[in-house]
C-alpha cells in the first residue's frame, strides 16, 4: 500500500520520499549497479535532512552535499 501523500511544504512528504528512496536502495538485483543503489541511499539521506529544514520552516539550498546540508542545519538551529 503506498504511503499517504502530503504537500511539498509538509515534512512528512519529505520523509515519505526518503523512505521510498531507501526502499529502492535496499533491493539488490544482479542487473542493478551497486552505484545506483548507493545513489538511492544518498537521495534518501538528502530528503530526510531536507524534511527537517521544512519542519523548521527554513529555506534550504538544492545541493547534493550531505555534509553541507548538515552544517547549514546545525548553523540555523
């Protein structure tokens, strides 16, 4: 059963999207490149971090650096 959908300004939607990416990263099939699974895991982490920004009503940059996002989150806290 698919998760309940929420608006883009609702942190629950960001977490739903993160869980979706993580579920995709968890499927290991012989025809799937390992780096594609890693990409999905990284996307899951990004979306979970961005959900925190949304919950705090703080704008976030569209970057792919997890350490940068976490540093910005820490500074704005």
